[in-house]
């Protein structure tokens, strides 16, 4: 009940500043469009990218973008942990009888990030119309499940990055490399990644599982070396693995934290 009360107050606060909310939502939409423009420009000049056409690559982008936008809206607040640590504000969270991560998540839910999810949804509908794929029960299941598991995996990346902050000094640049780097890797065909990076972003940080592998299943494609499409059926297991890794790092970091010393 307390979490719902806090969330409701945050949502009302954002809705009360309509102009600011509209501008920020527009900026979020613009970010999604600019990210897709990169893929569009590439495939406007070459027939395929990683064995995928423009419509096929757009399907991968849309599914990944949906998952990342949802995760960013819910868990993006964990990006601010370095600021909380430097300013000595984290102690105020630790004195309350609630889990630290839950407090940070509810501290600032940014609804404007739904604009980015809207871009992904629109691109998904357009790509689907161009591909002309049949809507089977398995396909419908993947279309529903993929953004959910993608959001779970990207959310675990945010949590993992937050946990690492307790061990490094101002390590935002380092953690952003695999959080937002993982977000980028998930939006492009996994076949274009170098083999070591492909392994890293599949079996350690499962970014390619957020969209590329399920998209291959939807389109009936086999997948490249070390990325068979059937791995897409196990996306929930990859999400569990990602959260196990994130939970261990987060708990170890919180236990290590002794205060800012102010």
C-alpha cells in the first residue's frame, strides 16, 4: 500500500506540470526515432544487415526498444546512485524499514519514457505489416512475452550497474558501457557482433535474448553461430540468470556500504 501511495504521488506530480511533461515526452520520442534512424540509414544503403532486411531489423529494434523503454521507466532511477553516494543522501533510504531498491525505484518513476516505448510499438506495427507473417499462437505468445522478458533483462542490467557503484569510485561511465551498450546491442542483429562480444551479450549479459533471438523465432530464421534461434524460447531463464547476477552484486554492494562519512 505504501508503494502505491508513493507511486501515485509521483504520477500526480508529473501530470501537474503538463508543459514540462509534454516536452520531456517529446524528447523521449525523438530519442527513439534517432536511434531507429541509424538502422534505417544503414539498410537504405545496403540490402541486408547481419542477414536481415530493413523490415526484419526493424522488428528486432522495435521489440528491444519496447523492453528497454519499460526497464528504463521502472529501473532508470538506479542510474542516480553515484550522485546519492557522493552527496551522502543514500543513508536516508537505509534508515527506513523498506528495501533500498524498492525505495529508489519508487523515488522517481519517469512516465515520459513511455514516449520511447510508443516509438517501438509504432515501428513494430509497421514492420509487421511489411513482413506479412502469419499470426500463430506461438507468434502471439512471443510478441507478448518478448517485451516483458526484455524489460526484466534490461532491468537486471540497471540493478547490476547500481550494485557495482558501491565498489568503484564514480564508476558511472563503466557501468553505462554495458547497460546502454547492452541496450544498443539488443537493438541490432546479433549476427553483426564479433564472436567474443556475441558471447558476452548472450551468455553473460543476455542482451541478444531481449529481441534478436525471439525475432528469429517469429520470422522462422535459424540464427548465426552460437546464436541458434531456439534459444529465444528460453528468454525467461536468461532473465532469471540476469537477476540472480544482479541480486548477488546488489546485496554485496549494499552490505559493503558503510556511509558517506559526512
